[in-house]
């Protein structure tokens, strides 16, 4: 996947990260979170996508990994995917 241009939305997310005193999201983290939210929205219920994203972030914060935040995120997204219902 090639590099994409930054958008105003990217800048806004970076500003939010600074305001919250956390590291900005990497492109890989952004993609993984958006895919997980999409899977919840389409596989469970749309309104649960932001709530699931919050829980993912909380889990990452409470379950640090030696591999860093990206590895922790990957692990908790795996747990989320294991709970998704099979497509009909």
C-alpha cells in the first residue's frame, strides 16, 4: 500500500492526541481500528462500533505489550474478531 496524502482529519486526530497527551496514531493503527469498527458495525450493530473502539483503546492501555502499542492493539483486535458472529 502506497503512502497517502495527509488530510485535515489526520491533522485533527494528531491535535486530539496532543491534547490528550498520547502518541498520535500510526497509519497501521488507524487502519486496524477502522477495519475493526467496520466489522463491528456490519457484523454486530452500527451503534456499537464507537463503543467497541473505546473498549479496544482501554484494553490497549491496560494490557501493554513488550512489542509496544501496535502489538497490543493487534492482540486486542484479535479478541474482538473472535467474538464477531459468522456472516450470514
